[in-house]
C-alpha cells in the first residue's frame, strides 16, 4: 500500500514538472502596421531576450530531474523546442519588417 502511495505521489509530481518557457507570439497585422523603425528595434531586442530566457529556463534543475523520471524529459524537450521555434519565427518576422521599414527610410 505504501508503495502505491509513493508511486502515485511521484507520478503527480512528475506530471507537474514540465518547465514553463516564455512564449513569443507571431507579429500581428496590427503590430506590423503600427511599428515604426525604433519600435521594431525594441521588439527585436525583447525577442532576443526571450530567446536567452528560454535557454536559462532550459538549464538543468530539479524540474529537469522530475521530467526525466516522469516522461524521460520528452515534455520539457517539446516545450523548449516549441518556445524556441516561436521566438525564431517572431524574430524572422521582425527582421523582415526592419528591412522593409528601416532600410527604406535610410
């Protein structure tokens, strides 16, 4: 009986062990229209900061151990990969916007 309680407790803890990565949404049409050159540069800096935060969140810690024990780390790996992809997509959009709006002003 005690083993069942320990196993159930462990499963509950490992299920909650997925790390919460910062998310970077795609650039909306409203943002694209409203951003000027300076605000694009600020958003690029923010997105790069999000990428750094994703890397820091992905560092080894207690949740990594629980995630590995619970689902072999698959949940954390998927969450990190999705967060990285979203940040990369936003950065690509912002850089394209920068090329279109900032370089045409110069």
